[in-house]
C-alpha cells in the first residue's frame, strides 16, 4: 500500500510532541499537500515517539530519510513546498548536532540514532501506531502464530530462557525462569499481568512503547499467556497516561475484531483475552503485590511474601507479572531466536535496554542501546552531553530506588551487575543526567520527599523512617544541619533497608546513601560551612552569583549601586571582599556569570565587566577614603612568601586588623603571575601596579628581589615571625617530555610570557606553534602574533570545545587569525640544519574513554603522523611548584609538589605555617587565590589568638531596586573595543570597557535574585 506513494511523511505523535502541538503541524502538512494536489504522491501518518523529545515536533520524510525538528505549522508548510515540490532540503530546519555545531539532515547520520539498537522500540517512530495492517506488515503477530501453532509451552519458555532476557521492570529476574515457575504452578486458572504503572520521576519508557507500538505489548502478553497457560491478561496503567490508555484500548479492540484476541487463536485451542486496569497513580502500585491488590479493587498496598505471585497471585491464582519493555522484546526473540538476542549485551546481561534520557542532557528523549554500553557513551554520544557546556556531575539511574553514578565512573558498563556494584540499580530505565548546577543534597531531599509522599504507610520502617530522613535533609538544605546528621541518615537508611516490608521501602534510602557515598563533601559543606556549591539551597546565600564567587563579593549589591549611579560606593563594596577589583574585572574566569539566572532569559549580566568599570571609575576619580576603619597595631607579625594575588590579599587583610606584615618576592616586581604571566593587552601593568600600591598604602611591606632559602633562611624566618603564609604559586612550566624539547627555538609558555612582560629579549620566528589549550597557551599565541609572528598555530590534543581556556579568549584568538588545530599532539621536535627547531612531527588523535575529570581521553591514531614546519615552539601545558627552601621531609606535599593543607584552616603540616593559592591547588584561578588569601588571614588571626573577624570597613547602604516592569529579553549592552586590525600589532588593551550610561543600563538588567 505504501509503495504507491512517492513520499511518506511520518509525524511523531509521542506524548512529548503532542505537548508541543504536533497535531497542528500535521494539519498544516495535510492542508499544504491538499492545496498542491499531492494526495496521490504523498501519504502522511502519525507514529509513536521517534526518541528526540527535546526537539519536537519532529517529522521524518521518506524515502530520503530527512529528519526535520522543532517544526511549527508555518515551517512545516515551507518544508512541504521546498522538499516535496521543489526537491530542496531545508537544512536549517533539520536536526542540529550541538557537539559538531552543524545541522545533520539524514537521520542515519545522527549519532543519537546511529548508536542505538532497537528491539523493544523497533516500530516506535517507524509506522502508523494505530494501524494493525502496518504492524502485521512488519511481522506483527507472526511470532505469536508460530509459538501457538508450532511450539509447545516448554519450547517457548526454553527459547526465552536461552535469550537470557531479564525482567526490565527493575529487579532483573530472568524472564524464562519466571515463566517456567508460572507454567509449573497447578491451577484451573492463571493470569499474566503487564506492569505499565511506571511511577519514577523522569521515566517514560513504558508509556512510549504503548503509545507507539501497542500491538507489540499485546503480542508479547499473548505469547506469555500461552507459555504459562493463562487465558486472561491485565495491563495495569496509571491514569496519568491518557494517550497510552486510549491507544492501547483501540489496539485491543482492533485485535479482538480481527480474531487476534479471544477464542481459538490462529486455529488452535488456545484462548486469550486482555483488559486494561487504570490505577490512580500511586507509586507503590508498581510493587507487584500492591498492583494485584489494586486490580482486585482493594487498597494498593504491598503484602508479605511468600507466597510469591506465581504461587498465589491475582484473585488467589498463579500470576506472572512483567513490565512493558519485557513483553515488547518477546516477539523478536521468538522470531529470531534466543541465541540471536543473547548475542547482544554482556556475559550476564543480555539484549538491549530502553532508557528515558532526562535532566540536563542536550538530547533528552527515549533511547534503546545494547546492555553494557558505557554510561559516558550514552550520555555524551547519544545524549549529546550537558546543555549550555556545563560540566557533568552525576547521573541518577534507577529512579527513586536507584543511585547516582559520578564522572569517575563514566566508563562503567551499564549492565545489572556493574551498576549494582556502584550502589545504584538499573531500575526500569530512568536515566537523569545532572550538571554542575545540581545540588546533591537537594537531590537527595527531592527523592526522599517523593518516596515519603508515596509511602503507603503500612510498615513503620518506611512510614516513619523516611519521614525522619526527610526532616533531616530539609534541615540541612535550610542551613540548620548539625554534626552527626550524616551518620544519622546512614543509620536510618540501613535500618529501613533491612526492615521495610516491600521492595520499594527497602530501596527507598538508596538515593540518599548513594549521594552520601559519592558527595559526602557536599553534605559536610552544607552542615559545617552553610555553603551550597551548586547555588540551589537559597537560604544559604544572598544570590547564586555571590554564592559562586570564591571571594563572596556581594554582586547584587554593587549592581544596585551602579544602577543608582553610585560608582565609587560600588567599588568600595567590592573591595570589602576583594582587594583586586580592577584586575579581576579584566581577567576573572567569571564563575558568577555561569550561575547568573538572567542567562536563562537572554545573556548573563556582564558582572566582571561592571566590576572593571567601577574600579576604573574609582581610580580615575580617586579621593581619600575618609570613612575607613583603622585597627591599632597588635604587636604581632606575619611573613608572606610570594607577592601574587593570594599573598597580597592575605597581607592586606592582616594589616587591616593590626598585624605587621612583610611580603617576600623573588621577582623584581610584585604581582606574581599577574605581573609576568598575563599579557598587557589583557591586564595593563599600570592597572596592576596601582592596586598593589593601594595595598602598600594600607601598610603592607613588600620586599622584592628576595629569595627565601638564599637571601633569607626559612628557619630564621620562622623564628622572626609569629606565623607564615606561603603563596608562591606554580611558577615553573611543565615539560611535555618529548624528544627535541631542549632545542633552541623551544621556549615554554610561562617563561615566554615572563620574558615579554619583564622586557627581556625574546627571539621569535615567523612560524610559531603553541602546544596546549589553557589560558597560558592562548596568551602565548596572541602575544607571539603581536611580536610579529606571521603564522601562529595552536595544537591541542582534544577538541576545541574541551579547551580549558576562557571561551572569550579562544574566540578572540580565532578572530585575530590564529589557527587552532584540534585533535593533534606533538610527537617529536626536529632539528634543522642551523641547529634550531625546524619541524614538529605530530600525530592525529581521536577521543577515547572518559578520564577522572569527565573529559574524554585523547588516543593517538596509528599511522596518522604528519609534519609542521615552524621556527618557534611554545609548549604551554601546565605549571608546577618547587619549594627549595623547605625540605620534603619537614612538611607534607602531594605527588604534584603542592602543599598538603587543612581544608578548613589552610595550615600545612608544619605548625604556624599556612599556604594557599596555586601552591596548594595546582594551577587555578586568580579569584580562587584571592579567596584563599582571605581565608588564610582569618585562620592566621585565630591561630594567633584573634577572633578571625576581618576589618572590611564600614557597611555601605545599598538601595532597594524595585522594577515592576515586565521582564523583556535584552542582550548585554556593548563595550568599547580596540579595532581588530590594530590589536594584532600592539599590546594596547583590547577591551576598553563600558560607557557610564551603558554600565548603568547593564546593571539594571539584573533580576535581583537576592530579593526573597
């Protein structure tokens, strides 16, 4: 029938697309076809879910298999006119791959579909869900006919046992063994039930199968009924699934009408019929004994087992219960054989698994993959990774009874055994991807709230135990957590697991125990520090931006002051928490902007740029700060080693509370990496020098050109001062350790930038290759361009989107003409005739397994070596610390050479010696170094007998901003920028900042999340 049409237009009518008004899209397509008199050439029909719920409504056009997404009626009409009438594919309306940054028209070329193996979902999205003829044309009911007419009951069961199919409802019990138990049970009547209750938040696997392929469930139940000797079956489905109920009801009626349900099926003596029972949506009715009670018309409560359902189940008769996905696989197993099915999956877990991908993944939807597929491949290859380039944090698998899997385990095989070892369960297939903005304490609270609300209350362990656990979790998220709460949660959880009556109660504590196991530090932060790193538990902070700023700058406060035109007050408010506003306004990595809620509407507020604006304004219009609070000297002294951001911050806050502070710096200038590691086009020297001068004016004494261990002995320093803070940073470049690294013409990034910034002579060739993907690599490349290099390349072993450098800096580098060659690694530096570097031997890379950071490892492609001709190579891969003034046996250090410090106080293992910044963390951000300096000042003051209260100055009155206008989308206001051509040939600052009026307008875009 379909072969007579030139085109088939398949409109997805899964619940996701229905909610996106796919019916309007279909009506528009049908109307456009009629308008152009194309009814004889084009057939339009509705299918079940195609899988890509995130981009609905979607349409697939055959025979070209072009996949159109996010359609409106207007776009759909345009597609028909162009694709079918003019034979032109509208690529801009086809599927967009966010990882490749391009449209992919053909469905067979899309990773989301390519990596799937569809058995249970084989017909969903591929045929008219309402047509029995379409189902039969795809071998529908052939397996049932063969089983009933050609096989004995035992032979059917043996085939299912041979397949290794396990129940897909969560427990993973072998289906063939369960059916055999039902077959062996003696009774005048038996029942087979389909559990389609599916109450897990974020799960929609069973619903999608019933909506898209109802006959496959009927056929699977028919075969199961024949195998165990049951003549009656029930499908238990929740009332919240009206579309599934409607379509399954119609399919059952059609099957009856055509003799596929009822008496003497396929000319045999076997009779079988089906009925639907609609539940009220109680989660506990997913438990088999509660489900049967509900079907019987009783209260849906679980019962003690034994007897098991195959012994005494529905109406006291032997009963076998499987879920929708299990039945959906049966006909394929009977048609193709158990061995075929067993050839898919892993050793102990056979076949495929359907997952409902939800949460923060790009490609949310319904998928089916071979069991054992690595979790990372599911989330990143099929799911497309995290939205908005956020970092992956964890995946919740198994629903409210499951657990979380962290980035450390992205390579885990998704089979029953491997998942269980990690403290989770496969469950029915709910898979929720969570990004860095997810608070794991709040996630635990959410699932416990769900479980507690859904508890039937029959047993004390579940009824009372979950209530107590929820109360503790709610206290913690409100900032009222107490020492011992974590241990109490663990004790309650283990008790409930051991004493609850049913499987749902026994697994209720799983999400909490799992989050404590992997994210205990977040629970501790909530309890000890009243800090929610994800910015979710709103009672613990002023606003998400302030909470994310390591220095805890009151961002909404200074934005209100800017909007009111009080720029100097805004500057002083910032400086209460950060003595480097002008520096951070230019080079901060802007974590605050990543959490800005305005970004969900249009663009995040330009928080850092506004900080820079008020700092520049205050410096230009500087007057003595008359209201400053000055503490008298307390007679105690502190030495700070390293005049970088962390050291100077610590010194600044200590002198303000009465300490005498000397800062020792080995270099001829203060500022550390700020002075010699950041090019002047990003951070002008005079800006840094001015902020350091203000710190000196506060009373900090900086001693330049002084090396500890050479000019002054460290032991003498300890004797001279009451306490010491070490903030020497990571001042040495890491080598790439490949042949030829010592050749003339190879200069490491940090050394290169230091020489340029300190005015030393730097010999640079015409063709420069930079190796690395961080900010040092980008800075080195852009600096080389400004020094006259004609061609500058950056070689990076991963893809551009995985580069750790600032996205803005990467963009600027590309705009300036720097080529970034991704998935490329150097193998060897080759010497030329003059003895200098002449060429680089490189190898192409591919992305392999995930590493501990959640990024894919880069793996060399054998035989892909090639050469690049260069005059200069700048390796800029990382930095490390070296502390020659302290013997390694005197103090604990990590394998990276960084200090081991107490997390709460930053004290090292040497009494009275504190450390912070990069020397404890490895290469990190300036704002984090500043935060460490401030934290160290508090700890040192407490160590020396103080209260740990910093002198930040007098409070600044912040105006209330009440904007009653409707929120209208408006992107950032523009800043003045240096001309693109001019910037390539000078070290003049590129970003020139806001005009006063634009700064005020930008500040007024703030949504003021600080208001409660």
